[in-house]
C-alpha cells in the first residue's frame, strides 16, 4: 500500500480554539512517519502568525464573519481537490464546514458517473464531544438546544448518518453521543482514542517563564487550572470551593484545629494568617468575556483573591509548561469534557489531577490512582481540594508517579495514532 492522503477540515487552527486543533497538531507528525500524509483546510487568515509553526500543509480560505462560518470558497475548493485524497476527516459539528463537506461529496459522486472514474474519498466525522447530551440538557441553553434539534433534523443528521464512520476520542464520548438526537444511525462508531504529545523536558527556563507571567505567586505551591475560561469548565465552582477551603483552613488554624477536621461550611473570616495551603492559579484565554469578568468578580468578592487566587491569562510555550511542571495538582471541575487534553498534559508532566466525573476519562484516572474524582458541584469540588490537602506528602508523590505511568501506558500519542493507522489502512472500512 502506498502513501495514504488525508484531508482534515476544521473551522480554525487557532491554538486558543481548544483541543481539536491541538489534537491535529499532535497526530500529523506521527502519522507522516507511518506513510499517512495529512493536509488541513480551515478558515483562518492566511497571514495568521500561528500558522507559521506547522510543518504540514494548511490551506486557508480566509476568515468568515458570520456565526455559521459560511464560506463561499469551500465547496468549489473541495470539488477541485477531492480526487487527491483517500479520506476526509471533518473535525467538529454545527458549523458550515461539516454541512459543506457532505454536500460537496454528494455532488462529487454524481459528477463521477459516466466519466473516467476517479477515486471518491471516504468521509469520517469527528465530533470532539459536540454530541454530548450536556449541551441539550443544561440550564441556560434551552434556546440553543431547540436550535440544535432543528439543525440536526434539517442538516446534521445527514452528515453524521451518511458518513463512513464517526470517530470518538474515548469510549464514554461514544456512548454519550447516542443519547441526545434522533435519528442517530451512524454507519460505524469508532473509538480511536486521543493521543497527546509528550511535553518537552523540564528546564529552569520554563519555571522562570511562568514566574514572569505570574510574579505574585512568589514560587509558592499552587493548584493549577489551565483551560479556556468558559462556563462549561466549572471555573465558578472552583473559585467558590477554593474560597470556602481558604476560609475553613483559616478558621481551623485560628482555633488550632488539625487539618483533618476542616469545616465544610464557609466562615466569615476576612483576614488569613500564614496558611499552609496551595494557592490557586487560573490560567487560560477568556478573561475578557462576560463569564471571565464574572469569575474575576467572584474571586474578588470571595475575599481570597488578592493573596490566594491569580489570573495570569493564556499561557503558551515555556510559561505553559512551567505552570504544569510547577503545580502541586491540576484541577478541572468541568461540566462536560469529551477528553481533556490539558488533563493528560498534566499527567504527562507527572502531576496528579483533580477532576469532575463529567470529564470523560475520569474512569481511567480513578482506576490508575493518578488523581481524585468527584461531582461537578461546589461541594464536589471542595471535597477534591480538601481531600487532596489532607493527603500525606508520600501519597501525593505516589499519585504523581502513577500519573506519569498512566500517561505513558494510556494516553501517549503513539497509542491513539496506532488505532487511527489501523483504521485508515484497513480494507474492511
């Protein structure tokens, strides 16, 4: 078998867009080593600086200015280029690109009839958690849920059900995708996993880069949240829970109580002595959004922000890895997470993770004893922080060791790449 050619279609390759574009960047270099050539088609500005670091071909059709991301160039580009590819993988749903790829492929097949037959690429759809029932059931999204249901009936059901297969990042995502919409009849459901590239080896430069972004921390121990600042991520839960913990520890210390009897109720203590408690670093893009502004206000009103909660903004490069390597534990009390790249990046750095049971890889975390899992509520998040604070240094160190082992055995990029390679090279698809 010769080189296999794959086209990835995604709305944007902008790093702040989250996991899908990072997953593409993680997988393509490894796939190239195995004879699978990848190109990317997106709607970014061709002059965008973040595109200059990628070694694989990226075709940019220019930015769109509408919420559906409609682009007049997409279908014609696809019709001209389909013949070069064996597979098309659409990343993400609910936007124009998934509909357009399906529509163009139907048209392309019709054009092939009666002519010298060219190969017709097979189509796979990778929803990246966008079929999770949380989006249809959560409060505050009722209008969007109705819109999604109508959109499914009109357009997206055809995309999903007529594709050659739907690709999932983990088994939990695959099962949850069956719940929210009807008709849901994909030809094939495939859990290919989701490999995360190994982090660069730690250097003092990383520590210094992070310290420059968060100088107020003064090299003190800290919990790390590093993700988009979005309501789905449960940042408000984390701030409320952490503020309760700070007040409770302050009250316990004032009363000379042992940490093991930390109260679960919020205290009215406004001034904190020198507490032996990790600080909280909340890093990521989105601080300037309405939700980002609200959570900063929430932190200020908690009375703990000045000395305990820090917002360094989005971290990249050495500063990002310095934050991971330097933290005591990574925290993500998300309401919905189809995989959680940042969770796995923390594991890869040998850091335990404190997550909600709505992060779809929570079973692997729990079974691997590489962190703690609880509910996506204030009390659940408070239990995560409190239970971690109560562990001995030896148990914390052991959790870090197990975290690295779990990454090496379950989430290293080669494991997922091998699954995708088997899929693409199989004659039975």
